[in-house]
């Protein structure tokens, strides 16, 4: 295939920037593998159309600007963590919410520059047969932080209030017992003596954006591993998950253990606002006087306000939408 034919085939089907680059590299003749990297780069550039070049430059600039905007807050997270270590306090951050809502990417952004010895990311799999016979909270409590440590749960004990009842992974009795007792557990084990800071985050993505992200996962070999049994049914069960979210806020959003809803269609803003929210939860020495830590009310919604929105939607449309 000649370079002109290759260029034409690339134009015939609209693709994302990453897909375009991957296809270009794939189309280069095998003989180029023996050439110097600079020659290969020149060949790739030669095959790119002007439009593709503009898209790549625009994407690179956007990614660069987004990364630069996060860096001052990532530096503040390091200061905050040092304060926790000095004072012996602990922090638990729960990342719950819709599938494909950006929880994992936000966790990676939050922890990117932290000292790996001072934090842990916990993403628990299915409980073992033995764990199923024990208190639901037990396997999570076993992974709570020690003094000066931050633990970030990529999905938490609140699976029992959302995924498990919708997918039939727990009984109705287990579901209701959890809702009845969970805030008491949090008061007794987590909020005791003010030594542990608990931040509960619910990542909320629109149905249309979730579908787009699932499609990307299906077609990207680097993301296909993310597709799970729950993911494959998330769109069909959208309303069921929404109802469980409403009940979650009704039963487990308390003055001492609040939920914060993160609107995450825009991944960058979700990451930025999550960092700011974490930083606002602690008074630490050396906080920047020039950074703006104010919440964006379009992205960060208190749990009680989100519940009012959902109840209003239910009254108007017969079912909550968010």
C-alpha cells in the first residue's frame, strides 16, 4: 500500500487521536523497524494529514494544561499528608459511584506525587467463602490506616448498598441490615476521638457518557480488562442503580458522615475538585495563600442537596434521573 493510499484510508473513518497514531505505526513497513528512531518519526509525520496534526497538537496542549493545573494541588496534598504524619491522624477516602465514572483515574491523580509509603489504595475483590460468614465490615476494617496514613478505597463497604443488591450478590435482609447499622459502624470505628478523617465520595456520570466510556473500553485492548460483569449490565440496570443511590443518601448521609457527589463527565474537573475537597477537610500548616480551594458547585454537590434534586426529579418524572 502506497503512502497516499494509507493516508486516504485513515481519513475514511473518524478516529480518536490515540487510534490514529496506533494505526499509522501499524501501517509502517516492517523494514522501518531496522531504521533509526528519527527516521521512523519522520515517516509517521509524513503520513499524518494536517487535520490529524492539529488534533494531536490540540490534545497534547490540553493534556499539558490540565496536568499543570493539577500540580499545585498535588503539592498541597503532599503538605497535608506531612501534617497527618506529624499529628498521627488517619484519613480514609471512599471512591464509590457509577461504573466508568472516573474513580480509578482520580485516585491515580490524587496519589501521583505522594510518598508511596504513606498511602494505600484498596480495591477488594469478591469475598471468600469464609469472609461471607463474617461481618461485612470486617475485611474493610482490617485494611484501615495506621497513624499518619491515607487509605483510598476504590469501591468500599458501600458495595453492599449499591452493586450487591442490584446484582443479587446479597440478600434483601443483608442489604437492609447494612443500611441500618453502617453509620453506627462509622461513628464507632472511624470517627472515634477525631483521629480518623472519613471522606465519602460518590462519582456520578450521565448515562450517555457512561455508554461512551463502555464503548471505548470494548474497542481499546488496553482498557478491555476494565469491563466487568457489572459493567455489561450497568446501562440496562441504570434506573435500579439510581434508586439505590437515592436510598443510600436517605439512609447514610449524616452530619458526621456526609456524602459528596462528584459530577464526573469532565474527568479533569472531577479530579481537580476532588483534590480541593480533600484539602478542605484538613487544616494543615503551610497551606497556600494564593490557590483557590473554593468548590465548583457544578461539580461538587453535598449529599443532602443531591437527594433534594433526586426527589424533585422523582416527583416530576416518576423516577430520579441522576
